[in-house]
C-alpha cells in the first residue's frame, strides 16, 4: 500500500525484532511505512484485519514516553492508524497497546494493534 524509502534513517542496533522490521532487515508484510512509522500484518491475527503499528524509533512501551519527542513518535502511530483505516475503507476499528508483561506485551517496542473486519466485543480481557 504505502511504502517509502527510509534508507537515510538511523535505527538502534539491538536485538529488537520490531527495530529490525522497521529497518527492513527482518521480513514482514509491510502495509505502510514512512520516516516515522512502520505498519505490518500481524503473523498471528486476532481479527480479519490485524495490523501492528510501530514507531521507527525504539520506544519500549507507553511507560517509556517520557519526553515530547517520544510523545510525538507515539502520535505518529495514531496518525498512521487513521490513514491505514481510511485507505482500507474500514468503517470502524479498535486500537490497542499493551504495557508490560502483565498486560500481555510480548515485544518490548511500543506498538499498536489495529483490529478490524468484525464487530468487536466488550469487555476486554
């Protein structure tokens, strides 16, 4: 869908799979990428549409958003969610992030799950 060259960006050198995906050093079905955000299909979808949206800069979780720069990066993920949903013609979607292992965070790189394609139930978890 949206793919932009990002070869001029700096990525952390660490063993973070999401950093590797953003840098295109690890495989993923990328559906959106710009200089701030990468979005790709979840390998274990929980809904007909299940896309992970990450900042290209490494931020561990919501708890690590400690300054304006990190907050801006997180906001770019929300902007990307809106753009992806509009481009895919989604009439509604759920956006979820987990913070910490007890909440179910498995990869410690801030990410948002965009879920759509069916009616969502409530309450969660």
